[in-house]
């Protein structure tokens, strides 16, 4: 069984966001605008993505 991945890119600043939204983005490993990370497609990561969806671009398989 292969583990599917998601490519997540921070496209807007974390500055001025609620703490839980900024913490979710940081929990995904995102620190700077236009930084991309590849994360496993798990329910925990999906929840963090959902919290900060207005700041992120998500692509399938990376």
C-alpha cells in the first residue's frame, strides 16, 4: 500500500491570523510564504489544512 502525499504551499501570510490557524500552518511545516511541503494524506493533516484553507494551495501527489 502506497502512502498518498499532498503538496501544500503557503500562499498568504500568517501575520494577523488567529493562533489556531497559524499553529495549523506551522504544524504542517510551513514558515514562509511560497514555501511548499509534502505531507501524508492523513485525517490529522487534512484537519490542519481545513483550518487554514484560505491561506494554502493544496495539490494532489507530490
